[in-house]
C-alpha cells in the first residue's frame, strides 16, 4: 500500500459528520468495486456464466460496522485514503501482523485518536511480523454485513449465549486436556463456511462443469464439491463440518443451499447449531470481480437471519498445498507443554503438603 498524506483527526471527523448528515442510501452499501456489472458475463460451454478461476478476498472491510461509523454505509475517497495511509504506517512489515478486522479497526482508531500504534492480539508472545501477511485493500463499504441495515450481527439467542458461556468456561478449566480441546483450525481439521475470511490464505479456486462446481479453499485444504442437482438434502441425522451443499442456477447467479451442519461447525462469530441453513450466491459482476453473498439463518444461534456480501478479485496467483497436518508440530508442543505444567503443579503441591507436616 502507498503511503499517502494523512489528514488531521479533525478533518476526518468532520467528513464523517458531514456525510452522516447528508444521509447514505443502503443501496450504496452493496455497490461493487470496479466498473460495474457486465452486460454479458463470460460463459462456460453450457451457457452459464463462467465462475472459474482463482479469486482473492483481501479486503480490509470488517464483518461488522465499527461503532464509530454507526450511521455510515460507505466512506468518501478521502477517508479511504486516510485509512490506507494509516494502515500502511501501522503494518509496514516490522511490527506484529494484524489479522481479520484488526487492520481496519487499528487504522480507524489511530486516526480518531482512540489508540496509538497497534497491539498484537497475542500480548504474551506477539505474532509473526506483518512482512509475511498479504497487503489489504480498502473499499467504500464500512461492513461486509448488508442486512441488518446497521451492519451488525443480530443478537444471540438465549440458548447461544448459554452455549458460548459454557464453552468459554470449558476452555478456561480444560484448555489443553487433549486435541479435542484445541480449535478446529489449530488442529488443521477444516476451514469454514460461509467464506468470510480476509487477508490470510483467503484465496479460492473455482472449477465448474455442467454437473458440479468445485471451490478449493486455500485455508486448510478443503475443496467444496457442490453438485448441481434437485436431490434432497442428506438425512437429518447426518452432520458435516461444511454442511451438505446443493447448487442450482437462478438466471446468471449460482445459488448454493447448505444444511446438515455439525453443532461445532466454525461459522461466523458465535458458532452454529445443527439448525444452520446457508444460502450462498455467486455472481460474476465484471471481468475482475466475483460477488459472493451469503444469508445465514440459524434460529438457535441468532435472533434473525443475517446477510453479508464480499467482492472477490480475480488474481493470477496460484493456490499451493496447505500442508498444515504435516507440519503441525505445535500440536505436540502445546499438549506436551500442558502436561509439563500439570506435572510441575503436582510436584509443587506435594512439596507444599510435605513441608507443612
């Protein structure tokens, strides 16, 4: 990212206030980057739009709209330039890497004077430096979430809150009893759907035929094989981490209907339940852009459905093997280290008991 002159905090706040008063239409929130929708998208041999290729999602746009931009669906070009410049300053390659929404939020909070610099999410050891992380690009939108109009996730249900509290208590009391206590991603088990990640191995290779669309997800080696069929979903007692996807064409949009998720599927923020139902839509917007829109409906987790939209960019980069299992020596180190801590604690307790007699 190029370093551009950063305007003063007062100017940035003034711009936010001025445009907030002017009002922003919700339609602007889903405006695609690039040159707009093509009249005739490239087509495959069966006449459907050609979705094939390698696509990246390295946008800095956060999933949820920051509180500081509560009434803002989009930013101005000047505001985007400020964010880009500040992000380039904070993540120049020398300091800790930022992941997920932290790039956008750190830049925004530094411009507004709420933070100074960037603090790694791992305050104990720090992350590897940002030299190893792909650069992020900025767009006008202030959230990936398009519905609710607030750009925020709906409230969690009472059941979901209880599940999260129980899971947090379990992690606190039994962080590393065994491999099953470690997150699926750290165990190299699977990636996640919907495909909302950004900036860290978030490349996708799509291959399509008249009967299937395959989506190879760079993160953790998964390839989603999506049949184009009218068959019903799997029996309700069959559950999969990435669900049971069924595809169909609705005009020029490829629609994927997925059910049969496991209760521990890594979905959104708040996990998911076996009631999760996803509707994903893939649309070729122009030669360089693929729109990915997903509606998440899980009545056991969120009080109402929510929708997010991403605009993936075409890239000539290649996706290489994500050899996570083969090199996942951290699993051994994590579990072994926990056993050493437990052994030391037992010896300390025994010594204390002995000395008190």
